[in-house]
C-alpha cells in the first residue's frame, strides 16, 4: 500500500474501540513529549504510519539574503490548482490568454508540494475545508493564502447555510482578501499584486503564524469538522 | 594542459550550457504563450523559479533514495554533457570526448531517468508510480529508433567517437548527416520529440492525465535541482543531436544557433498537438521511426 | 392527460389529479401500488425517462411526499406521481431496477430527508454531507440559520439601522 | 478479461486491495483534470480502471434548504449560483416556475431577450467546455484560445447586464432591461471571432490524428443506455437520439426560430464533441436570428405587486429548458405563502456524473478518465447544489 492509500483509507476508517487503546497506550508514552502531536483520532496502527511532529516556526534568513529571497518568491508565485468554490471559475480566465497571470511569473501547479499560493475561491463547505487543511499543510513554506470572494470573508449570501464556514481565517491564516461576488479577474490580480508587496516587505508570514497558533487553529478546525479522522498535522 | 585546468574549463562550459539551457526553456515558454495568444512569462522566469525553489524554508523527504533521485538525475544531465564536445576545436567546450562516447552518452541519458524513477518510487505517491511506469515505458520505446539511428551512424562513419563523427561532417553543409543519411536523421528527430517530453509525448509529466508524474512529491530544493537539470539535460541532448546529425559547431555562436533551431522542431510539434497515451506512443515509436532506423542501417550496410 | 388518468384509474387507486399544464399532470397513488404503476407507465405507456425523484416535507400533516416525475419522449408529456409517506417511519420501495440513476436520487433522499429505501445499492453511504451528526437537513424542523449561528464563528459586523445612520451622517445637528 | 475485473456483488464490485492486484487511487478534489470540485475514487489494475466511484458534496451549500427560508424574490440572487458557468438557465427556470404557478404571461419582448440571454450563455458554456475537453487530451493551445473567446462573450454580458458571471438578468415577470445602444455590432464582431475560432478548432483538434486516436471509440454510450441512465442533451444526441427540449417542448420563442437538432451516431467522445461543435454553430445562428427579429420596443416586464410580499398560489409545477448539458428542470411546490415550500433542481450533471460515469469508466485507460469525464460535460455545483 502506498501513502495516499493509507491516507484515504484512514478517511473512512472507524476509530478503534476504546478499551484496546487504553491497553496499548502506555507502550507509546515514551515517545510523546510537548513537541509531538497526539493524533488521538487515529487508530494505533495509523498512529505508527503518520508523522506526529508539530510544525515549527522557521526564522527568516539574514536580512539582505531574505530580501533577495522574498523578491524571488514574489516573482514566482505558483498557485495550487484547487478550485474550492465558485471563485475557481475566474481562475481559468486568469491563467489563459485574456488575463494571463503567467506574465507576472505565476502559474497553476497541480500538486501542493510545489505550490506556494493557495487561492481559496469562495464559500468553503465542511467537506472541502477538510481537504483545504490537508492541502494547505502539505504545501511547503513559505506559503501564502489569498481568499477570493465574499463568502470566504464572512459567509456572504450563505451566512445561514448549515454546511459552509463563515470565515476562513479562523482555520488557516490568510494574507490577502479579495471581496466581491464574483470579483473580476482584475480584482484578483490586484489581490496578487498586494500579496507581492506584502512578501517583498516580509509581512506575509502566514506559515509561521500557523505554526505559532497551531493549537488554536487546530481547535477551530476540529470544532467544525466533526469526523476528524486524519493526523493532526499532514506533512 | 593540466588536468585541473581542463576540469575547471569543463565546469565553466557546464555553467554556460546550464544558463543557455534555462534560457532556452524560458524562450520556449514564451513561444508557447505567443502561439496560445498570450504574453507569457519573461524568458528569465526559469532562473527566478530556481532561486525561489531553493529559498523554500521547509521541505519533505521520504528517505535516502528519495533524496538521491534528483541527484542521480542531475548526474545524468552533467554526465551526458561532459562527454560531448560542444564546440569542435574549442579548448573550453571540447569536454571529455573519448572513443566510444556515443554509447556512454546514451547510457547517461538513460541513467538519469532510472535514478529519478527510484527516487520518485520512494515518494510513495501513486501518481509518481504511474508517472514512472509511463516514463520508463515510453523511454524504452523511443530509445529504439534513436539507438538504431546511432548504430546507422556508426556503420556510416566507422567510429563511435562523437568528435570523429563531427570531424567527418566538416567542410560543406552537404557533408552533414542530415544530407548523407536522412533516414537516420528522421528516426532520431522523432525520437527527440519523445526525449524532450513535449506534446504529443508528454503524458509522463502531464498535468491533467495524472499530475504531475514522477516529481509529484518533490518540493523546494529537490525541485530546484530538477529544474536546473532540465536546463542542462535539454541543452546537452540538443548539443548531442547537433553533433551527430547537423555537422556540429566550430564556434559558440553557431552552437547556440543550431541548438535553438533543433529545439524549435519539437516545440512547434508540441504546440500543435494533443498528447498520446503511453500505449499509443509506444506503438508509434515502434512502427515508422524504428523501421526508418533499421532501414538506415541496412542502406549503409549494403 | 385526463384520458391517461382515467385509463390508469381502472387498475390503480389514484387520487388528487391536478393538471398543471396540458402536458403536465400530477397524481397521487397508494404506496404499495407505486412500483407496479411506474413499471406499467415505463413499459406500456412509454414514460421511459425518469426526470427526477424528490421529496417534500409536509410537517403540518406529518407526511413526506415523494414525487416521481416521468417524461414521455413520444407525446412530450410529463406525469408526476406523488406518494405520501408517514413521517415517523419513512420507508419506501426502491426503483433502482427500473432506472439506474434512481439509486443516486434515493441515496440523496436518504441522506437529506432520512427516507429509507431498503435494497438500493449504497443507500446508506453518506453522499454529500461528510461526518454530519445532526438530524437530516432537509426536514423542515431543522433550522439552518440557528444551526449556523450556533456552530460557526461569524465575523462581527457593524449593523446600522439605515434611518438612524443616515440621520447621524447627514443631519447631525437635528 | 473476466478475471481482470473484480466480482460484482449486490451492485458493488468487491476487491481485495491487499492482494496487490488492485491499486486504489483518488483523483480530486485537488486535481487539475477533474471538472470543478469533485473526486473520483478509482480502483486500477495496471493501467485500466476496474471500478470507479464518484464523490460529490464538496460544493454543497444547501440551496434547497436556503430557498425554503427566503422569499421568492430573495431566492433570485442565489439560484444563479447553482450552476456557475451557465447561470442563466437557472434564472429563467426559477422565473418560469413562478410564472407558471401564478399564471403570468411575460411580454413578447422579454421572451426574446430571455432567449437571447440563454443562447449567449450557451455559447459561453460550450466555449468553456471546449477548453476543458481539449485540455483533458493535452491540447493546451485550443484551451487557451477557447477561454479567450469565452471572455469576449462575457464582455458582451457585462455590457448588457452589468455582470460577467452572475447576470441576474431574468426576473419574475420579465427581464431587467433592454440591450444597450450599439451592442448588436459588438455581438456580431464577437460571433465572427468565435466562428473563425471554430473553424480553427476543426482543423487543429477534430482533424488531428492524435485527438482522433484518443477520442474515437472512447466511452461509447449505446442507445439502449439512454433511458436506463436518464441520459439527456448532447450526450444523448451523440448516440443518435433525436431529442431536444427546445424542439420537443418549445418554450419562450424557440418555436419561431429556425434550427435543427444536431446528432451524431457513434456515441463516443468524438461524436459528443462533434455534436457540441455543431451546436455552437447553431447557437451563433440563433443569436443572429434573434438579434435580427427581436422587437426593439414594448414592455420589458409586467408590473408585479410588492415583490417582497409576493404570494404564489399553492400548487406544484415542473418546468424544463435545454441547457448545454441537457434537460435542466425546476420542480417547485408552493403552499400559498411568501416562501417557497420546496424547490428541487434537476441538473443533468446529476445522473451523468454519478451513475453514468461510474458505469462508463470501467475498462477505460487511466489517462483517458478526464477526457471521458469532460465529454459528459458535468458541472459539480449543480450536482450537489
């Protein structure tokens, strides 16, 4: 079995009966300390498969070098190709001939490992939020989040829906918001330009924020995702 | 000339060819964009991407083989280049051409892919595994016409040394293999389409069919290494084709112009075609191109 | 359509015939007779296309109404078959053997209304809501706004009464 | 052949992943080849799919629930969001269901404008599809061209209705406004561009040997599957079934327009693509006819009482229209209050993406999954609402 199988199997796996867990837990205590996560929602077998290290904030490099790095980062923003809501429909004009963000050094990237920008397109349902958290945690830092559409900001017209979250910044750190329903592609480009400015100024430290306030974010996520059956932090 | 000077000069030429290869990639992205009706990224975009990838703060490794995958890949790229004389007669660009280096170079072309396959396999992602399976299958297929074409050249020139093959083509444009052995050139150029992994043979790294093939799990500096290798490897392959089929180069300007022109062949095919499935592409390579290659050998044997 | 209704009435217990448009009529049938009626309509009367299968919650009379909408491609007419179910114990026969896509509709109804279709493949699996722990959401006694306000963090916003705000903004001296 | 596929027990195939014969692979929701936000759970053996399961629900917002607690006019901003790339069908159908229950006849000019609105949006939706279909087979160039032309069509919408994506143009009892001055010339210019593009698509995509080698014979829908799976629209017409809601149950002014039902007989991906290509020409011709014959004066909408307190008479109805994916319908139940009792949206993607795709994907090469999926032209938001 490969990694992704285990992950997806684990999404459907039932939690282990409580009695076996208490029996074996003592054997595992030796490797738990304040730097590891409990992964308590997983079965014991699954706890062996997944990494239980906590994300750590990473210090920026020495001044001028970090400035140079930030310049490179801001001129090579790779967007994760994950259309999470209606906003994804404007992603296509953005990457194609009319608005063509590739001239700004951006391109869509099919795998989270290689992407650096997560574009949240609009409303986020609970089922998608789970995947967003997974994808976001799999991205390698520094990573940035641009939340497009009003629904990602305050729930928008789905404020009374039982299945959408109302503000995305309680679940993952957001760098730039773009309002509108739909925001025009120009507005999204303006959002990306703002993100570039933030990166150049060294202010887009969402990854470190996530690592520092990890417990708060995790508690928020677990509050709405009722069937949390994945590791606490997805490397 | 001492060994140390020679080594230093070789690495200098490697630096030049890396920059040229990456620039070529940038220009190609620009050409693609223009055909598709957009402006496209600036041609220096590959350099920024490499800097950015190396500037990533975190990365994920899945074990020692995963780590070594890109290293093997770039070793394959450098190895390919190091045994080809890029510019005939130049001290700096002559590299380590020895007798029989054609086969050494062909081995290195294969070597990088194999190392990458092992590394990507340890990543454990099914997309990587499928990409690796597709890549190796397709590579085995396009190696057939290419190898046949190279053997035809060996029969034609009675040598396996690239420098000697280039020497034999000097004098007039009519001495180029392109005109003396067109069948072999056609077979090899079709094989090159598979090698450069543009459409219609791009299913290995296709973003839609299964994203994104072997490098699915690679991030940060691993990806930077792979991107650097893409520059070196492409340029090295182009230099090899130039030497074998297009009369080589006697100065650096003609080298740059010829490699650019050869690259454009696969780019213009790539921009106008959808991509083949793996089975289709294997079937394609083993039909007409392989037959042409075999015919080229037969013609020269008779 | 009226002619079809009279023809069907000879075999089945039909009631509440409503002709909404000349090509669209609705009729209620007994729960037990539904599958024979649908089979008859499909095989004999050429109502071959299952347009949709949906449910309406009549909370006031403690009933679910299932609506099976069929279309005839030759006469271009639609007939909607209504079935009333007891709201406390909603169980209905499955029709996935008649139309393949019915199992998807039944799976959705099972999830959204809690109506059970024994024998329908995969009807127990969650389709849309993952890890949902509340009551079936489309039932009318489930209040989505209340649930949303209780469960999710809402962004605080300045809500101003337009009349007062305009007065303050435009005529502060009044 | 027979032992390659896992046995099917009780409608579900049973496979043992531990045997090493099968590999479970997920595609989506984070996957550039999947349309929108849905995922496929594939069991593969070698390079072939032996079992496919569609997972939807990533975009569920509970429209049908939200509409129960909104007044009729308040539903209008949200109905168009049910189908993002082609919202106008939703707007028209919601209005039509209300008008049917209330017994309202809309003015003649509004009917023409509604038809024009829907045909333009049909063109935009098909252009989006052509981008997806060519992209799924790796033809990025055609995809880029197609989406650029779609954007020009959206520009027309913007000039006309003020919005690019969600137009909210059709209101109960009529439409929001007429066409602006000089707009007809812009339409003609864009249509000429699209026509030129379609000719190029024919050269570059439909006559391309690689595209043919992949699309011909892939995902064949036999005519006997049509009724069993509830297949509608261009997918059915690709299998030689002559059905089109616009001809069969004419609504608006389609009975006054001159067009034929386009069909192909092969039933594979290529045939479906060809049907859509023809229908794009058809849409262009219809837009030209409408612009030529459309009444320029007259009322745009009838006067309704205070719409916030609008009561719709009790009753139930079903209205349908032909969208780019096929028959799109609204089933509306009213209990005579200011709130709708129940609205069910019957999206064609529903049966196509779930039951039909799961059936068709078995035996297909894994690289062809997305070409097959795109050829069914599914939009996930309308599956889960």
